[in-house]
C-alpha cells in the first residue's frame, strides 16, 4: 500500500518546483500534438487549444491557482518574445520576394487590421460590454506580447487580453484552412499572409508547417499587423 501522506507530500513538493510546471506544459503539448497528427490534422484538435484545455483541467481538478502555475511555467512565456523576433530571419532571407508583393501586402494589411478593430468595437458596443472589457478585446488580432502591451496602455486587462488573443489564434488557425478551401483560395502566399494577419503566432506556426513561402508571408503579416495595430488602436480611441 502506498502511504497517502507521503504521496501528498511529494505532490506538494512537486507543485513548488518550476520543473514540474514546465514538464506539465510541454508534456500536455506533446500529447495534444500526437492526437492532432493521428486525427489527420483535424482542425478542432489544434494542439495549442488541446494543450491549454489539458493544463486548465488539471489546474481546476487540483484547485491550483493560475498564478502558482504561471510562476513555474513563465519561462515558456518569456520565450514568446525571442520566438517572435526570430521570425525576422525567414523574412530577411526572402526580402526580395516580399518587396515584389509589397503593394498587395500593404493594402491587405491596412484593410485587415482596420476591419479587425472596427468589428470588435462595433460588436462590443452592440453587446453593451463594459469599457474595461472592450479595451481588453481591441488588440486581440495581434500576437500576445504586443496585444498585452497595447491593452495595458489603453486601460484593458493584459491577462484577459492574452487569453482572448490565444483563443483568436486557435480559432483562426483551426478554421482558416477550411475557409480557404471553401473560397477555393489556392495561392499559398495569400493563405500564409491571411493566417499571420488574423491568427498571429499560432497561425504563423501552422502556415510554416504547411509551406515555406506561406510561413514567410505569415511572419510578415503577424509582424506588420502588430506594428500597425499598436498605432491604430490608440489613434482610433483618440478619434472616437
């Protein structure tokens, strides 16, 4: 028989160790990724979404506060910044290709970023959401580190913005390919840019796993979207 008191003591010890939370996070993703591949890349089994669900269920089941989990796994959160900056490498290597399509990129970027802000604000007003929640929603269409920074500046809740941003990315990456197929969009460059623009990091990762050029354009879309949105959101709020 296993001594329950000893087992509980081990569990308490592990909870206090950052390595445990890192292992839980990475392990959850590996399990989710394996299930995703075995399902023949079924969109609703997106590994990011599934790993978030697994970790969330464990935290709820054992009544563990998110702050405690984050203190142990924050190293992965820290890597978001370097990972985003590292996307500059494929952009640099394919700079001539990007410049040759700069007009289409610029038009799509302005229209896409502006529409995302306007539709979010309009729907928020229609649903009569609190001001703080609206401020948290407005930057949702850019990658999490930038979105959280914008949210903090305009009076939103950065942690809530992070969750909404991740959900936006998961939904976009999961259903994006399906939408492209329905629209009969076969151009991989356009697919990649659209995923990067609307689904940021998660969409970019998916584009890169499918096609090299799509990944490059997704990185461009994600980076430029973050830059433009950080300008447009404060400007939009000042105008209204």
